[in-house]
C-alpha cells in the first residue's frame, strides 16, 4: 500500500475533520429542534385540554326576561353575567342577540339574556 495522506493515518487520530464536525453539529441541531417541537406540542395539547375541560363544565343557555321599570342592564349582568370576562362583553352579546342598542331597552320589552349553568337543562 502506498504511503501518503490518509485521513485515518496521521499523527492526531482523535481530531475530527471539518466534515465530521459538520455532521455532528447537524445531528445535534436536529435533536434539539425535535425536543423543542415536542415540548411545544405538549404545551399546546395541555392548554387545549385545560380550556376544553373548563368549557365543558358550563353550558350556555338563553332566557327571556321582561324589562321592568327601573331595571338596568347592569342588574342583569350581576344576575346572569358572572362567566363573562367583563360587563362590556355581556352588553355586546345582549345587544347582538336582540339586534338592538343597549340604550334602547325600555320597560315592557322582552330581552333575551345569555347565561351559563353547570346544570344540564
């Protein structure tokens, strides 16, 4: 066999070639990327499961209420709106369901009010 340069036949046998270093770095990058992707998927699934579990415990219903003299929408919010993030969101939904402006609600009208309950009706 001829004597000459051989990547396996030189003084520093423990030294990696640039191509070997590149392959190792590529594998490490793929491994870290895969681990990060799995963690993101796990967090997403966990968050989705928690949200669906919370949503499953309450059912949304609607009731028709006759507006009495002196009644305000904020009173209805105190009675029916506990599961809304804020009163504005509740007012917006009442307005949309009834296709009216909140200010136009008057005594004698019937208004459909959304509410949530754990009870299955």
